[in-house]
């Protein structure tokens, strides 16, 4: 039953990403590497997004195409991650000058899997996928 639920959850997330208004701006995923803060790094439109999970704490770092860190001020984000077999929505807010943070309802898997929908200060939306 758990395996079937995991398959259904993965299929639901895949369909949601395909049918979302952000589907046209899905990243090319050229990076998929380890970021400078030890998390997963991937492309999201014109940005690079690093996802770091520590216990229930989620951190997101945003950099430009040249890997220069961008200030978190003005960015908004929502992470939709699979935690304990279920999709969980985690709102992210700027913390300090260099990151967006949020708290998951349960410990995050290592590495976290799902998507981060990022809204830039200019209103553009990008999506980072983490597998």
C-alpha cells in the first residue's frame, strides 16, 4: 500500500508541474550539482537555486547565471516536497540577506525531493525541480 501511495504521489507531483502555469519556465537543469552551502543545486529560469535540508529546517539560496549570490530580500518561494510519502507545502521567507527559509512538518529526507516555485522581486516566476 505504501509503495502504491508513493507512486501516486510522484505521479500527482509530475502532473501538477506539467499542468501548472509555470510549466513554460521549467528549468533546463544544467547543474544538478552540489552547491556552495552543501545542498542540491539546479537551474530555475535565469537563476540557480540551492536547496538545503537540515532536520525540519529548509533553506534556499538563489544565485545568478554567473553563480553570484543574490540577496533574498524581495524573493518569495514555496517548496512542495515529498515528506514521509506525502506532498507538503512549505512557504519560504527571506531570512538574513542570503537565504529563504521555512519549516517542514516532519524531518526532511536527504536529499529533499520536489519543486521550489520562486517569485523574483520583479514578479517573474521560475521553478526548480529537485529529484
